[in-house]
């Protein structure tokens, strides 16, 4: 694990975008990371139908999702808003 990328235990649900949003700190800068319900569903192989399911799956697979986000951050795969989305 890259020690220059720090993930906190915070996350929130973006109902409009249907994404779990959580922060990463990279060399002192805060970056929003977003994972869509579609990616979560595909990742776990089952349909996610509501916010509580999305957050539960996110929590269960947090370490794996953080690894994916770390990989995207290291590749500098930022979107036009300076966020990382998967």
C-alpha cells in the first residue's frame, strides 16, 4: 500500500449520481473518489438496489475498492473535476 495515499473511514451516498463518494488524501491534497452502483454491482456479481445496500457493499469491500482507487490515482486518471471515478 502506498503510504502517500491515505483513505479515511468517511463515505457518503450521492443519490443524484448513484455513487459512493469517499475522500483520499494525496500528498496533503484531498481528492474525492467515486464508485458507481454499476461498478459495485459488477464487482460483487449481484444487483444493488438501494443506498443502504450500496454502502454495505462498499464497507464490505472497502479495502479492494481503495486498492483500485490507489491504482487510478497513481495513473493520474483524474476526471475534469479533479476526482477519481470508477
